[in-house]
């Protein structure tokens, strides 16, 4: 289990190297998910097991025109996002781009 946790932390850090932007986003058809390295929202933490909360970071999303607070973590080569309504989604990690880049 410790190896798995270390992998998640290392993979999460890969999104945010010191020279990188403070966030990365995936955008399509007016919808978006933005990942940050900030602490996970208290509003979302209630949906995450206490033992796993330290592995999640803050995210925001716009889905069908509605804004959501969310939290995210790396799960293998995918990003798991849990929304403030308890729903979740899994995205391929390679769709996220540094904000401000083309």
C-alpha cells in the first residue's frame, strides 16, 4: 500500500513541476475540468475515505453549464475526479494541458 501511495504522490507531482503553471485543464465543447495543487475542498472531502484524503487535491469543473467544486487524484494513467454532488469521473491523464498553453 505504501508503494501505491508513493506512486500516486509522484504521479501527481508530475503535473506540477516547479516551472509549470499552477493548474492544468481539460476542455471540450464548453465543458472543463481544472486541476490544481491546492488542498481538496472540504465540501468534497466528505465523499472521500479519511485515509485517502491526503492524496486528493482541489479541482473545479463546468459540466452542462453548471460549476462544481471537486477533488482529484491520479489512479494509474488516469485522473479520478470527485464532484461536490458525490458523482465522479475518470479521465485519461494525457488530456490535461498546462493552463496558458495552446
